[in-house]
C-alpha cells in the first residue's frame, strides 16, 4: 500500500507535468526517477511501468484513491511551482 501511494504520487506528478507543460519532459522525468528507484535496471523499470505504474493510473482515473489525490496533489503542485 505504501508503495502504491508512492507510485500514485509519481503518476499524479507525471499527469500534471504531461498535461500542463511537456509530455516528453514528463516521460523523461518518470524514466529517470524509476531508474533511480531500480538502480538503472531497464528491465525492472519497464516491468514496473507496464504493471504497477499503469495500474495505478487506471485506478486513479476510475476514481479510486481520491483521498490520495486530495492529499498528494497540493504537495506536487507546490513542488512543480518551486522547480520552475
């Protein structure tokens, strides 16, 4: 569950960045972040994206984890604004 929440935070960051700034930069941010999580193991990163990352994205789009969205989105938006 904790890892799901961490993945949800990353997915929301990706979604906001891709939809409000630049999808290519968002793709790179996700890939670079996941490479850090998995010690530069491309196979593990690709597996994670096709399983966990996409699953969390679907769950979020179906309205699940709304409490996470409410909790995480303001923090993410603040972080994005600080990076600009």
